[in-house]
C-alpha cells in the first residue's frame, strides 16, 4: 500500500487481511469493489466518531484509490483441435496491495473530560 499522510496528527488505523482492507474499523472487500477502471472510496467520520463511506458528519478521514482489476491468461492444459495451440482462459489476478493508494487525514482531537 502507498500511504500518504495529508495532515499531521493521529490517523485512523490501517490494516490488511486477506483481500480486506480495514481503515478505522471500516472494512473494504477489495475484489468486490474493484472495477475495470480505478475506483476511489471516500471515508469520513460519522457524528459518533465511526468511519463511514461518504460524507458522514463532514470530517474527512481517508480516501482509498483501488487499481483496476487485472487479468492474466492461463493455459487450461487442453489444445485447440483445429490449431493445436494451447487453450487459455482469462483469470482474475490476486489483489496487489502495493498498487492501492491511501490518503489519510488527521482525526479531530478527542474532547477532554472536565478536570483534565
């Protein structure tokens, strides 16, 4: 992942597991969200401080830029009876997390309790 810090301060935590990217508790299923073009997902804070997709309460937390889906040709082990050439099928390539770009904005400071 290519992470860019847009503003200084504390940021939503970022983690990857399998094909899922988690930012501040918000999970993104990468294969489900990828398309044949680059996809941008905007994340912000809701009025209770949770990370949501879209505008939320107006505090921007992150945006994620997913690369287009990539495919590769894989031989099936069969031959075309007319040409003798190997038969291939197009298979979706695994998610390449190195191509995912994340921009992070600082989260607002937590309100301090009285007496602190």
